[in-house]
């Protein structure tokens, strides 16, 4: 287990954190239509943005930033994972005009959060993290933020994605 902070308060991340060299966990989530979304059904270079809730300022800014950057990353699939209900994710995407990032929900059991070590026991939310996976399903980049309400290192993630598609 690892501790991080959430608004300065120490919280616990359950399970072992995904690290560079690990394989992408095979879990079931839900897309905005309440259809099962299987990570094993994804391929190519992928970025998984793990966020507590799309309806918070940092999460909103992060996903919008990647949505804008997606035009420069045509060979990358970008997913935002939260425990928000699929209906809420769909509403947020419409209001934010986010179309290039696919939002997927981990609300039903937090399988993804548990498999990646980003599940916050105290709040039943996910910590902020970025996982980049290559075409062979290997995790090649990990950033799990020490403070959940901090922004990730956008440039480092963009650089890794550009390196993989170059």
C-alpha cells in the first residue's frame, strides 16, 4: 500500500501500483452507453488518464488538455478513467465538447483502480495518475501523483507519447 494526499490529507492507495514494464491489466469497465468496455479490447499506443471525478477543476482541465493535444497524436487512443457514473461522464463530455478522449467508468467495483493501485480506500475514488501503454500492452510510462489535486506532468506524458508514435 502507498499513501498520497488528497487536499493535504493523507489517504491510502490499495493494492500494488502498476509500474513500468508491467502488462496492462485486463479489466472490465463501462463506456458512456453502459456497455462493457474491456481493456483487452484496446490496442496500439494508449494513454489512460486516471482521475477522481471529471466534475472537479483539475480533472476537467487535465482531460480537456489531452483532448486538445489529441489532434497532434492521431495514432494514440486516450482514455479518461474515473468512478463517475457513465451518465455523468456522457453529460460532462457533451458540456466540455470532449470528443477525442474516451471516458470510461470504473464505478462498478473499481476493478481498474484496484488493478493499477490507484483506488483510494477512504473515499472510494481513484487517485490521479497517467499510464501509457505501448502496442505490446506493456506499461512504458507511469505517473501517480503524490497530491491527488495536483496537475500531472503534461509535457513528460506528451513527450513519451510522441516518442512511441515517431
